C-alpha cells in the first residue's frame, strides 16, 4: 500500500527468478490534485500529466479485499500454491493479532463505566428511530427529533469532529439497512448512503453534521413511505411493482412484464387492478412521472434527455402527460421546485 493508498502486489512463479508486479489498484476515484501528488512523489515529469492521468483513469475501481483475492488467484495459477487472503494480511501486518489489545481495552472500559456509573444509552433510542425508518413514519421521527431526545454515545474517536463523523457513518449504515427492510430499493439505499457520507466528510462544523444526520434519517424514511407496497396486495402485484421501480428507465409493456414474471398478461392486469384500484399502465405512467419530477427538481437534464431516459414515445407526449397529471408543464414544475428550495 503506497502513501497515496494505491495498492500493488508481487506474484511469484514456479521459476524462482521471475514474477509479476500487479497494480496499481485503488478503490475511490483519483482527483486531479491526487494525481499531481502521485506524479511528484514518483518523479514523473509534468509534461506526461495528461498521459499519466489517462492511464490511471482507465484502471477500473477495485476494493482492497477484491484485489487481495485476485492476487491469491493469480498466485495459485502461476505457482500452484495456495495462499489465503488472511495469510496475506498477516504477512503484510506486523500486528499478527489484535485479540489481546481488544480484551485489555474492553476490560478497562467496562471497569471505568462501572466506576463512573456510565452506560451507553443509545440502544433503545436507536431501535425506536430504526423502527420509524423501517415503517416510513416521518411524523414520529420529526416528533422524536423535536423532543430533543439525547443519549450518551461511546467514545469512538480522538476529537469531537471525528467522533461526530464516525457516529454519522454508523447511523447511515443502520438507517440504510432499516430502509431496505422497509422496502427501499437496495441500490438506491446504498447510493444515497454513500452520498450522505461523502457530504458529511466535507463538513467541519459539529452542528451542521447533527442537522445533516437528522435530514438523512428523514430522507430515508420519506423514501420508504413513498415505496410502501399495498398491505393486502398479492405476491404477483408486489413483484410487478418492484419490477417497474427497478426498470423505470426502460420501455415497460404489460406483456413483457408478465413474461418476465412468468404469468399471463391478462392475469397480471386483473390482479393488479384488483389489488391497487388502478390499471397497470396507469401505474407505470405515474411512476415514470414521479421519476421525471425528481430529475426536474434535482438535476440539470433537459426535457428531451428526461423524456428519452424514461422511454416516453416523444417529448411532446411526455410534456402533455406531465401537465395532465401534475397540473403544470415540466419546465414550470422545475422552476417552482427550485424556487421553493
């Protein structure tokens, strides 16, 4: 692992005098400034910046664990010897075991908490908050925050700002999983979590972090509420709704959905209208319009790009359908939503 968190590996072969250097790998996109520093430390002349940047940017992102697994596979392919990821980590780490330190620190911490009559007081509050997120209950969450409920968290950093950021990351992880359990799409949940954590890392004020954390929890709960499935819906209707939400940017036709779910078009159409009170085609249009509203409010995509992305037959059809159901043109909706924020 280099000082810039690029990782490389050396793999030997059956011939003891030869081998391969694998890398570099990295798991987050490299910024222009990052590339400049790497070049300076590697004594690469500045005129080669564009070429060097192009070379590194073409390397796909890979997690450190995946990189180690790849090294183990290549090692076995070339030398016919098996090395596990755990063995690699032990070879590269002077601390062969953290067990003793962990046991010592836990014993000390439990003793100190008994002496100071201190206990972690976050569990019940945490479970209450997660239940509200899981149920998409934004009103109860707002009341929870407004009542200024506070509890003592453990010390997990050496300074206040890092402490709050670590708590934010933990909160995001828990809330993400609760939202998924509540019906939020997995990819949406994880992407949203990543965005909030990146936002938190750029904040230098503790009160701003606290506000962002509350907004994050409410945002997840609101998304769960919007994605709530009908309580008495049949399994085929639930699968149909999940299919539509997952494939919202494709051409969605009833017979294609029915085929992919392994039922007939007539059966899925009748079950859907019985369970929801609206036709399947109407629901598809409503979901596409909801996605269009998000894109209009929070992206700079043009009307033609949004229409094309959501696979409407034409931009004019998209605009007419939007105005009919939303009560204003897409452009007016965009201007109104941005003025509101």
